[in-house]
C-alpha cells in the first residue's frame, strides 16, 4: 500500500506543479480588467470623469473623444452590482473625478451577472480587480476552471508568443467599425428577447443603484444616467413594462437628487444606420458622436466655468 501511495505522490506532484505554473501564466496574460485596475490606480489622479456600465458604455463612450481627461471602466455584461463595486473601490485613486456617466440600459435594472450565461465573467473581477463574491466558488478564483484544458494550454502558448486578451483602448473604451455580419433586423429581435428578464433581482439591483447614486452625491460627483441609442430593429421588440421601469426609475432619481440627470437617447434621431455595429451597440462612428454629445452637454459648461 505504501508503495502505491509513493508512486501516486511522485506522479501527482509534477502534475500539480504544471497546473500551478499554467494558472500563473494564464493570469499574467494582459486583459481589459487587469489593465483597467492598473490604470485607475496609477493614473487615477488625471481623471476628471468616469464611465461605468455594460457593453453599451464600453462601445458607446470614448473618453478620448471628450473635452477633458476621463476613463471608461465599463466592461461587457457588467451589471450594476459591479458598477457599484468599481466606483467604491477605485474612487479613492481618482480624487479629481467630478462627473460619473452611468449607462442604464433596457436590462440594467433586472440583470445580475452571476445569474446568467455569462456568469463566468465574475472571475475577472475576483482575479484581476480584487473583488469578493458570495457564495465562494473555486471557479471564480482560477482561470483553469473556466475553459477546457486544451484551450487553456493554447491560450498560454499564444501568450508566450506575445498574444494579449486586452481589447480596450488606452481610455478604456472598446470600439467596432461598421456593421457586424449579423442581420440587424433579426439581431434586434433576438437581442431584445435575450434582454427581457424577470424581476427576481430587482430589489437587490435597486439597492446597489441607490447606493451608487448616494455614494457619488456624498462626494460631490455629478451623476449622468444615460440610456444609449439603439436601432429601431431593437426598440420595436422591447417589452413596454420593462422599458418604462428603466425610464421611470432614472427620471425619478433625476427629480429627487439635484446632481443627477437623465438622458434618454434610445431613439435619438441624430444616429443613423452607420452609427450602429449591431442592433443595440454603437459602431466607432456612433461612439464618437455620442461621446461628443455628452461632452458638449455635461463637460463643456464646467470647463468654460472654470476658465
């Protein structure tokens, strides 16, 4: 028996050593989350505004196209819980931030990242942005547990040859040129259906939303709630009750809090087909247009006042 235990030990130790080395290598591959963590800590004093939200913020607002220095800390499928986490964690490194742009989309008040097909993204906040998440799961702490082993080995191999998972620009934004290969009419119906959700998480999300707004207000930060432009193909399939929930909640906060405003740009006529990448995301041209609109509305007046 001791002989078998010894042989097993001699076998398992090298295997574990290889897996540990592979995990360490995977976690060293550059990505948006590690980049944004480092940038907000190292360059945070340069930022005068912050952008938070989901992919609609990530592909919709580019601080480099605005009039003062800012940073986009949004991520694909980022929910309000993690918006709150990022604001509360990193604002200490960004003492000069006076404006917060928060995208509130059709699904924002009902979606929780950890309860859906993209729950695997939670590990990015845990591993690269020091977040804690309950309940504790090993999957959220190790890259190896989030894709097949052969894919992990391939990722590690390409990283040794200089590959990176970082997709955002220096300002934190992501962007796409032109239309995607999807049929925008078909994509609009599919995306709207995917984003129509139940209200089981509503109270918890509203609690995070309220906490974000009051946290910013207490620090003298102006909060700009933004519903970004989407195509008619997407708008025409939205549930009116869910849509009204978003609009009425944002409008109520804009009425209640003196430093909160709400811009509903969902069907803004200034955005044409070329400004969309797909049914509900902006292309690069749309991103530039929206960024400049927001800068003119909310940043330019304060820049002029300070001159």
